[in-house]
């Protein structure tokens, strides 16, 4: 299991260097011989994935020895490495194997010419549909050579043209083969610079290449990691500054697209196996690539880059954290359905497997039942997924509690998937008017629970009707469905351009007949920039208010208007004199009376005439009555009444916009 992360480690160091490094930190704890362990299938608790654990019969049983599955083909046949300790001076010797998916039988092998000393041997990395295995062997002087082992056991060794063949730790390192048996990898020249190559199975022709931008100093250069079904190759190049960048080499034209950098990629963690930048590890039939990048947060993150150059959100397994040699999430392998297998490290430095479906659903943790649950003598334990075929079967390895490595195949089957993350309509954003928010989920039978400004769970309110949102709020929701794990928490932040209104001072004392002033200030929030109109109500009698200016429009800063409140002073009553009968009216009345007396004395007037004459006299007398009497006076104005009043001021942004009020207390004195 010391090569459980060999796909990554080889890229950063070399097979030999990895073996030497990991062997140098191995503990001294040993256990008795296991003998022959047949393959066994184990279902994780609660159903779900099926782990089929296996050990090559001849594999060592001491710490950091054992078996690791590295490559898997479409039929589920697995190739990999098992480590033995032939004697005290050779505690680590590598051998290749094939495990048949149909029978569980093992075929161990050693490449002709492979060394038999410490840290030497045969390294099997990849297997195609015909069960041809590609890999490398380290010879007796620790020089590297490629090989292809056919299903009938025939070996074809090869060295890339230009690769050293007799220099220690230099030579040819095949890493990946596709279903057709085409191989990609790299060779290390005399100056320890890496160069890429592709070997076509049908002809055996080898083509070398270097990505533009690759450095030329020791450990710089081009390192292909994976070859896809169509012959496209992806990997990384290391520039002169030591940073990793991805590249794609077109299988038909040979054109190289370099400088593929995941968003957020930067200097990453440091350690025995570490890098900074972007490290592609897989490519599918359509040219989409997956891999891992080192983030500015000190963690590794998985990524997917579509063939059109767009990146999906980072892949972060649940509970991935800093804690050991490989902090974060590693996307190690991707099949043609864009399903990704990998592993992540938790805060205790323990590794866990994960699988990410094409829809983004992550199934984790995937822990082999026999895997250790803690570190072993300071070395990280746990489960590592390393390769996935187009049927979704995973190959990998794990350390047991004694630090012994075991291989496994993992069939996901009907593994419990995570419910889809709920979505909001309208989506989160800035709105000018109140919204009615609905929450939905694509998982059949899902029940949605939500909360405002809190993290929801099964006890939170159930969504059943649109939620009115008129103020800036944060909604969170989860989906819970039978047969699914709870969804990720969905969050939607709604903001509304708004304002506050304040008054200074908050109270005024105004003598009747004078004017008081107060400042009303509008402060914008969330980008509010509409016109605000002012109005007042609740004024006492004989008082008026005006605003200067009558409306304001904030532009990112508070803005004010001056309220002027005018009052009225009381006024006294005005005296009015009443004149006596005017002379013309007296003269007329006197003449009428004299006429009446004369008529009476002569008895010459009829009764009807007397009645008319009497009515005329009465009318003249009535007209004279208002002018009778002495003097009088006209009514006065009492002015604005004394006392305390609360004046309400409204500030409104118009139809549908926010509206707020403020109060001003006034005291009128006489």
C-alpha cells in the first residue's frame, strides 16, 4: 500500500524515489504471516457499496508491504503492485500482478531484466481491454525501462528514443494505457528533465513531445498522466518557477494546448509528495479533463474542465481538511461518463475514498471495512480510490490497522445517493420590490425544510407555500428523501435597496408665531438610489410644514432635507361702533307717519290702503333695527394652540418602493 497514491506521487518524484521515501518512514512493527487470503466481498453497513478486498498470496505482511490495485479495465480486471521483503537487505521489492474479475485468480509477474535489490522491481500501472499491462521496471542499477505484458505473458520491453538506459534513476516511465493499448508516460533525461511520449500499440511507434512553457532544469519538464479513449493525452508541465500547469495533447493532430490553470490554483501545501498549481489526472472521450489543484487555502481541490475550456465548481469532498501528508481532496481518475474516483484527507490525517457522479453528487466516505481508522506510526491510514472504469467499478487500496496494504475493487451498485440541492425561485439577488420565494428540488419525494438566518434540519419548518421576502434576508434549505442522504444546504441571500431616515433634533420648542427647524437624513442601504419624497401629518391647528428640498436622491451617501415648521401667533378682537338711524331713513319715516295721521283725520283712505301703509312702516322700522343700539367688536384668531404634539414625517420612494417614517415632538408656547 506504500504506493496507494502512486499515480500522483510518480508525477512529483519517481517510482524509485517514492519507494525509497516511503520505505524510509516505515515503522519497525511487523506481524506474522497471513498466508493465503482469498478475495472476499464485504457490503458496507446499511447496504450500498460492495468492497471486494484482495491480497496477492506472495505479498509481504509487514508494515507498508502488501497489495495495491492501480489500474482497472472495462471488464473489471485489475493490475497493480505487491511488495515483498525477500531478505533483511531487501525490505521492499516490487512485483506486478493481474487479478481476474471473473475468477478472482491472481497472475503475479516480474518483467525480464527487473532488479531484485532494495526498492527495485516491476511496477504495473495500467491494463487495457485485452489484459495487456503497461508499466516500468527498475533494473539492477536502478535505471528505468518501459514494458508491455500481453495477456499470454509475453513481455515487450521498450525505451523511449533519447532516454538514458544506463543511468541511475533515469529512463522511461509509462503511466497510462487506453482501451486500445496506446501508452503515454514520460522519460527522464540525463539532466533529470522530464519529457512526454506516446506509444501507439498497433505500430509500436513512439513520439516524444514537450509542452510549451515547460522548464528545462532538473525535475522540470513535461509529465503526461493519462491517455483517453480517443488518444488525447493530459498531464502537467512544470515551469522554471516550479509551478505545475495542465496541458492537453490532441491524439489526432498532436497539437498541444498548454497553460491550463484551474481558477484559484496557487502555491499549495508542502511535504513529501506536494506540488503547486494544476495537476490533470484524467481525460474522457469528449476531451473533458479532471484533476487536482493546490489552493491558496493550503488544501488540494478537485476540478473538472470541459472541452470548451470552462471549469466546474471545485470538487471538495465532505470533511476534507488539513491533517497529514495530503490535505484536501484528490480527483485521481475519471471515466468516459465523467464519473470521478479519488480520495480525501480529514483533519486527523486519515484518508477516505469518494466517488463524484456526473451530476456533481459526491458519495463519501467510502471506507473499506478493513481499513484503519487512524494513522499508523505517524503514517496516514485509510482508503484510497485510484482508478475507475466505464462501468463505475473502482480499484484502489487501503492500510489495515497494522499498516499492511490490501487491494480492493469497489462496486457502487445502488449506493445511497445524496438528494439534490434545493433551488430558489426567484434566485438570490438584489430586488427593488418584495418577492414571493418558492423552493423546489429534483429528487423524487423530497421534503424541503427551510430556515431564515439559520441552518435547517429535519425539525425545521417544511416548505409548503411561497415565502414572502420584503427585507434583506438569508434563506437556507435542505432536501430530505427516503433512500437518499440529506442534500447539501442551499443558501439564497436576498437584498433589497432600502434606506433609513433619522431626524435631528428629535424635539423642538416653538413660541407661537415663530418657525422651528429639524434635519431629516436619508441613509441608503444595499445600493438604494431612488428619489425619496417627504410629507408630514399630525400638525397642530394654525401650523404648516415645508421641506427644503421637498425630495432627495441619495447616491451612495446620506443626504438631508430641512423641515421648516411655521406656527401662528394669537390675535385680539377688534371693537366696532354702531351708528343711530341715518337722517334719510328718519325723514322718510316721519313723512309716512304724518301722511297716515292726515289721512286718519280726513277719513279719506280705504282699509286696504291702511294695511299697505302699515306694512311699509314696519319694513322701514325693521331695516332700521340693526343700526340701533350702542358699540360692538369683530372676532380675533387664537393662533397655534399651546401644548405638545407629535408630528409624523413620512419618507417614501414611490409606488412599490420602501417607505419609512420618523417622529418629531414639538412643544408650542404662547
